[in-house]
C-alpha cells in the first residue's frame, strides 16, 4: 500500500476563457469545481491508476471543506481527514484558450493550530506502522506558521521508503532522513537551493547537492521539457511526449503518482520515471486535474516502448 500525506488541499475553480483580458470583465466559456491540491491530486491519481492507496489530509471548514470531502468520496478516494477549524482554502485556474496560457490564483493555507498539527503527526504515525504500507509520499506545502521541520517530524515516525514532493526549507530539513526520491520541478529546486537555475549544468549541480544531503534519487520535472534524474554520479534524461495540453495543473502530482505506483510494483527507477511521464502527459490532456484514465496511461507506455 502507498500512504500519501499532506496538509494543504484546495477546493479548485477552473474557468476556461476565450481570451484573458487583464483589467477587463472576463466571461468564462465554462467553469468547473473540484477537490485539488498536491496531496489530493496524488491520492486521486493513484486511485485512478488502480493502486492500493490511503490518503491522510488536513481539511478546512465551511462549504468548501464540505465540498472537498464530498468530491473525494464520490471519486472513490480513501481519505483519513484531520479537521481544521480554519476555512478551507479556494484556488482558481484561468485557462486562456487563445494563447494557451494558464494563470493560477493560489490562496495560501491558513495557519493550523498546535492541536491540529499534533493530531496529524499522531495519525501519520498510526497509519505508517501498518505493515501493508510500502511507500510514503509527502506532498505539498505547509500551512502558514507551521515549523519548517514538520515534514522531518513526520519522517521520524515513518519506517517506509519516502517520496518527497515538497520544496524549500521544509525539504532541506527532511533530507537527513534519507528519502528514496525527492521530486521538485525546476522552479522548486531553484527555490530550495536559493538561486536561479538558468542552465542545465546549474540544475545538475543543484541536484547533486540534494543527493549529497541525503536523497537517494533526485527527479526534476520541467513542464514539457526533459526530466532529469540523478543518484550519486548517475545522471539520466527523459523526453516527455508532445501532447495537446488542455490544463497543465496537476501534471507534477500525476508524475509523482505514476512514479510511486511503478516503484510499488517493483519496477526500476527508469521505468518508474517513464510511468510518471505517461501519467503527467495524460493529465495535461484533461480539463480536471488527476482524473486519469489508467488504460490511456498504459497505452502511452506501450507505444513509447515500441519507439525505435
């Protein structure tokens, strides 16, 4: 079983516009609402892929919190919720069909109380000692005001190999626990090491630093561009397929899900990365994040294996 844990889910509005006009009235062609945020996207994507997965998530109060819980139930996602008294955050995605650009309006998560954070730590410890848990995924940011070492605290209660889809000081604090995989995108990696990564050589150097600080594998995505992976002196590059992008939101989360699903089935890291790429590509072609079609992901993998 794969255990996915995170503290910053979102209730997501997705609005498709013919063209986004800044400073003017914009009328949406269509609007959709769904549960989202890294932790829920990863848990949902794994569910859609057919993995045995359980998700642990903080959830806010109010109508948005109720809708978030209801959507995950309707999608068949097994979630253990830790209730927060703060209102559930709401984020918005604006899809400009003319330019193909995506604008994301992100509401930061409200602070979580000490009692809520303690309840989350206790729940993670309880879930993680289940002998069926083979992998732990920690995904997303932390609520405002949460100590930077909170994810490190969670890892100290976890006996399983860990995949970290986190960034910044939170990631650096977690590295002494020697995670199996660290998976930032290129921007998040730059934020973590505190400098701009303007060249591929800059990226490889930053990845090497993360490896040296404790990560066995570092896997870095960069939108539709190459995926880089490193373990010690080993460096690998993978080219994603070209797809017709409907909505790129959640692609990194689906990559994480595909990679974890493949590793959990005993596949090697290159195969797992290819599965992650296939899941991310299929997500990009959908309007709502993480609503994957496992058959299409498998078909993409089969077609890529047939390439010369």
